[in-house]
C-alpha cells in the first residue's frame, strides 16, 4: 500500500479549495432563493379597457391652429402673419410678403413654408420662430403676439 504524505500546507490548500467551493454554492443558493422570492404566486387580475376608450388606429388628431397677428421677436425683429377666409396664409418679413403653405408635422407644431424663398414659420405653444432653410439660419426666435 502506498504511503501518502500530506504536510500541513497541502492540507490548508485543500481546505481552502473546499471552502471556496462551499462559498460559491452558498452564494448560488442565496441568489436562487432571492430570485424565487421575487416571483409571486398571486394571479394577476385581468384588466381590459372598454372598446370605446381605446385609441382608433390611424385616427388623426385635430390640426393645430395657426395664431395670426403681429409678432415681436428677439433682437427687435417683427413678423406679421395674416390668414384670410380661404385659409391662405401670408407672412410679412422685413417688408416683403410671402405666401405660406401648411406642412403637416408629427409633433403638433404649426409649420408653414414658402419653398421659393426657403422661409419656414414654426409655432409651438411657448413661442414661434422664423427659419431660412436655404441659408440654414434662424431669422427670428422667441416670437410672441403683441
């Protein structure tokens, strides 16, 4: 029969390895128990929204309303917006009148453009602004009706 000599260092290394494995097993069991406690055996109640309260797929919201009038803007700029009975919109900027065409948006903002000049008028509830898409410039900002 072979004789196995185990010194104190070998025994300590073996005990440390067993201890590390036991620690890992304990951690795995603790994590499993914790995750299992997150689950609930209480059944969820079924919630249904009545059909009349569900949104209609593809339904369109009411179009935003253009605010017409004389607008004072930052840096002393002024923009005048006029709309007639035919819903034709004219924007006056620096003494020149531009016929504006409505453009639909997904954000609910009011947007009008004049493609030949590159002017874009945008109205949101807090303010309005005039942009020039050809120049890539903001012409007037913080515009509010007087």
